């Protein structure tokens, strides 16, 4: 595949020599059993202090170097982690089974990386890893979709308290708190990441014109993000609407807007600048010490017509590698955000900021049957439009949190190892 030609940023997780890494891992495990915890959580360290439960790290089997994003969907007779009966937090928009989706085969696939096994999600272990920490999903409703999947994946261990009202009554900004783990989960709705304003004379609709202020971050999230430990950034479908771009307060161009006076800079221009501004904002927050994750572009799967002209998604099986490949505009958007992420990572590493990737684009491209189509219900939305953008719960989006779980383990292990090296 073409996109593998670029170096994927996995930062501190990568090591030039796999055998050295295995060796270090071995040392780490030996040391973990010897070094008292008080040494590891040395509060004078300039690095982040891992509050991580060491016994959890020991219980999770370490993999050798593995690209978890390169692999295949394989059939999994075990089926999903939860159902709408075991998780009561599934919203109607994504509760496909409740609204009569007849096929269940889409629930029986697991992501299998080529070179290793993706560990099954374990809510206890996840919550131990994030104990005392906070995690924010920043983006549009697909970002929220992932948070909702996470709520359900954790539901067999703990239900959170909804503490949103302490902060706002706007339902697009949610905060959940897990008292037993002192873990905060939040979602900040910011579909463009940057400041945006409606600009359509006929009002807001699915495809109305908006102004984007590409060099001004959306303070709806940035003003509250500084103390979060994990920030998962994403953005996608909203960039397809007609947009006028502003920089320095001046119109600089547009995208998808037939106005001869304004130069069309393309969707990629706006997408790039929005991510640049979002990442730069995090870098510049003095107190920010979080791990910044990019969750890459999530493809939609409209077929048999455009999204607003009767398009739907009625397949029941994944695409094979031969049937579909990452290319065209999806590839372009993916590469655009990856370039911005990589640049940000290089700068951020100088500040000891950490970065993580959830490269879900190609993985999800192969799951055209994972969307609600017409089996999701939203009170306020035009139900004549099929939903081939969001993902059913349970469904393939649960994999994003398996990938997140894996990355958190890697991050925790790397961070403990880094500390231990100081004492060797
Ligand atoms: C670590 O995790 C284990 C397994 O869940 C739990 O029994 C133990 O109490 C935890 N220890 C600490 C110090 O939190
Ligand atoms: C769960 O899904 C079933 C169909 O599988 C449906 O009959 C039921 O109403 C749903 N329950 C809830 C609480 O969503
Ligand atoms: C999850 O992890 C905990 C702690 O390591 C373990 O006790 C438990 O059996 C695991 N659960 C599953 C379903 O594997
Ligand atoms: C709903 O969508 C259809 C198809 O695009 C459109 O014809 C109709 O006007 C829309 N209705 C409302 C209330 O927005």
C-alpha cells in the first residue's frame, strides 16, 4: 500500500533494534519485581509520573515490535463484548439492534494485526491504567461515538456518574466520572477543531455554508483541556460542506463553494490548517502534559447514491483487501492529518510531550457494514438520510478502543522503563 511508504509516527514506542527492545523489556520485568514503587513514582522527575498499577503491567503480555494497524479482519465467533442488554448507555442513534437491524454477522469480526495478536479489551486493566487520570475526546459526533463505545466496554466493570452539569448543560459536552478509579472521561464537541460560524443566509442544515477561522482554535475545547492526561483528537465529515476560510481575520479562500470571487483552496487546505492549529494549541498550553492521540479519518460508506440523495450502506460483510484500498480523497485526508501530526510530534518531543496514534482509516474502510444505515434513530435529525457515517454499538468501532487500550499499555510500559533506566 502506498501510505506505508511514509514513516508512521509511533515515537517512543519504536526502537531501531527489536532485539534490544526485547532485552530491555526483560530487564524491565526483572526490575519491576525488585524496585520499590516509591522509586518509580519519584515526584521530582521531569517526566510524567506513572501512577500506573504495576501489577497490571506485569499481567499484560508484552509483544515484540508490532504494527497493530497493518492486518486483517478475521472472523470471531465469540461476538461482541457487550449487547444493548448488558450496556444501557447506547444512544438510539447507534442502537442498531433496538431498531431492528436483522443481520448480526457484522458483530463477529476482530482486527488481527499481521505480526501479533491484539489483546482483548479488559475493562479492569483499562481502568487500572487510567486510574486517577482524565481522558478527553475532541472532535465531532464520530469522536463521541468512540467514547460511547468505551463507556460500554467498561460497563461490565463500572458505570460512571454523569457529572456534565457541573460544567455545562450543553449536551454536546459530556463528562463522566468513575469514582472507584477516580477516572474522568469527557467529550468536547468541536467538529472543526477551530472556530466556526454559520454563514448561510438560509440557516444551518446538513450542507449549509460555514466560515472557518483556521488560525483560531475553538475555545469550547481548548479552554478546558490543559489538565487532561489523554487527548484524542479527530475531525472528518464536517469539512465536506461549503466552507469559507479565514486567516488573520481575512478571507483567504474557500472549499466546495461556488463563488467565483473566492479562490478554492480545497478541503485539504482547511483540514491541514485545522489540525495544525489544534496541535499547536496543545503544544503552547503551559501546563499541558498529556498524551496527544490522533484518531485518523473515519470513512463513510454511502453507496447507491450520494449521502443526501438516497445513498445507503446495506452490505453485510467486510471488504477484502483485494476489494478496496486506501486511495483518492480518503488517502489524501489521511496523509494530510498524518503530516501535521508528525510535525507536531517532532516539536512536542522537545517538550517531553507524548504522542499516540489510532490509525483507524484503512481498518474502517474495510467495514462498510458497520454503520446504522436506517437502523439508528435520532429525534431531531432528518431520518430520510441514512447514516453511513457513525458506527453501530456494539460494532467495529469497539476496535478503536482495543487499539487505544494497546497504546495505553505501551505508553505505560515505556514510561516505567524510562524511569527504571535512571536507576540502572
Ligand atoms: C492493581 O490491580 C489489581 C488487579 O485489578 C488490584 O487487585 C489491585 O488492588 C491494584 N493495586 C493498586 C495499588 O491499585
Ligand atoms: C436490544 O435489542 C433487541 C433486539 O436485539 C431489542 O428487541 C431491544 O428492544 C433492545 N433493548 C434495548 C434496551 O435497547
Ligand atoms: C481482566 O483482567 C483482570 C486483571 O488482570 C483479570 O483478573 C480478569 O480475569 C480479566 N478479565 C477477562 C475477562 O479476561
Ligand atoms: C430531508 O431530506 C430529504 C432528502 O435529502 C429532503 O428532500 C427533505 O427536504 C429533508 N427534510 C427536512 C425536514 O429537512
